[in-house]
C-alpha cells in the first residue's frame, strides 16, 4: 500500500506522489458526494488501479472519477445501493449528451468501466447481480497526426515569446528598482511606501488579500489604488502567465517532450566538454529512463541557456518559498497565492490566450517537437541529425516525427545527386588510371603533409583512425606518427615547419577569442609542442638562416 493509506491520512483521501516521494496532490473522495460505501470502495480502487501511474495520469483518472460522480448524481445513483446492472449503459448515454468529442468520451468511459469494476471486486455488494460491462464503444475516426508548424509560423511564435520576455524583464526591473529606493518623484515615493508595507505583511513577501484586509480599510484602499494584490505582486515576482513565453521558447528550441521540459531542473545547464562557446541544456525523460540534452551557442542572446539564466534571475527570489517539491524546478512562479510550478492544464489555458493575443496559427505544445524535427530535416536531409536532437535511440522512432512526403522528397533529391555523381565518375575515363598512378607514386616516394612533415607511406594505415590501403587524412597526428620523416638539414622542409608553427600559434590565439581553445589544444597541441620544443630547436643556425629566405611560399589550409 502507498502512503496514501497511512494512519495520518483520512481513509477517504489519497495522496498523489511523484517518483521522489514528494506529495503532489491530495484527493478527497468525499468531494464526490457519493454514499460512504461507494466512496471507500472508489478510494481503494483508485489506489489499486492507478497508484503506480505517473502524476498527470493519476490526475486525469481523478477528473474522470469526478465525471462519473456527476453522472451518478444526475441519475439519482449517488446514494443507491446496489448499483443497477445497466449503470454503465446509462453512463454511455449520459456521455453522449455532453460536448466532449468521441475520443474523449471513450477515454472517460474506459476509466469509468475500469474504476467501477475494480470497486465491485473490492466490495461486491455495491453492484447488482448481472452487472453489465459490455458497453458499446464510441465511434472514433482515424487519428489525425499533429501537423508541424511552418518555419514562418515557428518564427512568429518565437518572436512573440521574445517580445513578452523583454516586457516581463522591464516590468520586474522597474518594480524591484522602485522597492529599492529608485524614486523619481513624490508619486513614486508614495507607491514605494505602500509596496514596502505590502511586502512586509508576510515573511515570504507575497501576502494574500486577507492579510491586506487585516491592516484596515485605509491600507486596503491604497493597495486597490495600485491595482490590487495580484497587480503589486506582478511588479515584483514572476507570475504563471510570465512563465509561458520562457517555457514555449525553451520547449521549441530543445524540441523536448512538453511534460519533461515542464519538469526541468534549475541546474540544467552544463559546460560543453570541448568548446567554451557552447552550453548544453539537460533534462530527464522518465519514460525513456535516460538523460536528454541539446547544445546551444551561448553568444546568442535568445538561446535556451541564456533564457534559462535570465528566468532564474527573475524567479530565484521565489525559490526559497516554493517548498521541497518545487525548489529545484526551473519554472517556479507566483501561482494561486503561492510559489509553485503551474500545472499543465493552466499552461494549456494560457497557451490559448497567448495565441489569441498574438494572432498566431493555432498549435499545441506537442506540435513544437515535430516542428523542430521537420525544420532540422529540411536543413540537413539526414534523419540521424534529427535523431540526435530528439534524443531517440532509433531512427525508426525519429521517422514518425517526419511527414512521409517530406521523407520521400529528400530521399529523391539524395538519389538524384548520387546518380549525377555516378554519371560524372563514369564519364571520366582517366579516373582509374590516375588513381593507379597516384598509388604507385605514393608508394615509391615520401609524401609531403600539411605541416611540412614527410610521410613514409600515407597508405600504410599507421595513424590512429586511418585504414590500410586508403589515403591517410589524419594530418593532425603527423607530429607523433611513426611514419613521419623530418629531415632537419633540408631548408625547404624547415621553412614549412616554421610557417606551420606560426600559423598554428596564430590560430590558437583566435581559438581563445572564439571560445574553442580546449578543442584546439586536443587536436593540435601535440603538434605545436613537438615543432617548437623538439624539432626547431635541433635545427642548425645555418639551416634556419637558409629556411628564413624560403618562408611564406607554401599556403596552409585553415585549421578548425
């Protein structure tokens, strides 16, 4: 049994807890206004059937229980025992009269059948003999796949988010500055005094209406003159509505699962192991039981890591008052008189308002994941790239997020491109001969490499990652490769070594500015060290002087 049936909890209540054991919702089955016997059976049935499910799933079942209770009261069955054998048939007729769509009606009916069946097993006397479970299903059409938003629509959504975020930051900055003595005139001073008295009413700085009323009518009028309790709090703290544009923008950029992103922690940013100009956003997806991540450039003002840091700056004052349940969550806001993460139902309501206010194309949160997959696939034409962004284990899963016509279109383009390349290769009659000549010349004579080393045999597969028989492309390993030949008495070779060393030093300085010096050192650090500390120091002054007159004659590729 779960903690929902412990001695300190009344027998007709149940506590929904998350995977960490934190209490999320207290369900009071007495609110269903059914007979005591039915109430107790429903409560035990709920725990038996749903106690192991996710928090949102349990909440959804609870809403279905409320729907069942409404039906029983409408039909006069709320106090009747045993329940009539045709109760579920009547429930279906009752649902048919509601404004719900057939898919929702069937979901509610399924829960009703399941919970009543479980209740009858717990207390067989609550249903009549011959109780019927064979209820006709609601007709449902083929499921309509959620379409991806167009790239233009996605840009409009993000632009609306960024505009709201800027306005939120300005509003909170002005309110907090006023509270901290930044007054321009007497009216601001009067506002500041009211706001200071208001904040001082409670230890957490977010008093309720009753706290204001307790201070007397004069103070209540002053608070009302500033817009009331919620208006003052909105000048100082992030509200539930303020969270929406941050959530939308981060969800769209990460292409994450809506529920997983809503539950993201405030410590979700990690440094990239190689590049200082990139940060990773990480989160957990319980269903896949593994960490998800997405990388972003930190130089971009509106990138997800920067939005997360900006939101934390705004809502960190609320975090100490959000309790153990929400203190480590990112999307904490002032919601219903307390600091908490708003529930997903409220987010859906706020999303509808957001769409109306900005006159956007209608969409749902889950469509943003498919939209991200579609945009990335259009740009890259590679399902594997989309798979990495969606954090899938298999490309088969990823393909479900890409419309079939788009897959065919990109595949056709890929086939046409390779057909063109194949035709071009077949028309080049000298291709095979030149390849043979190249192999012969390579095998007989030492080959020059990018940084001035000579290579004994670039087809030998000596460098790590190279394949015997194929031309070696791992030029960054030449300095440590056993196949390298470095004649330090050849001015031409030494000149190339000096040019290479200068370019590598200059490129490292650029890498420090651009933020990828750690990656540069991993790739080219050994080459620089060997050139300047081992090879150049062993060259005689005469050869160095001769080499100095031969420098800057060999263009080197830009290393990256």
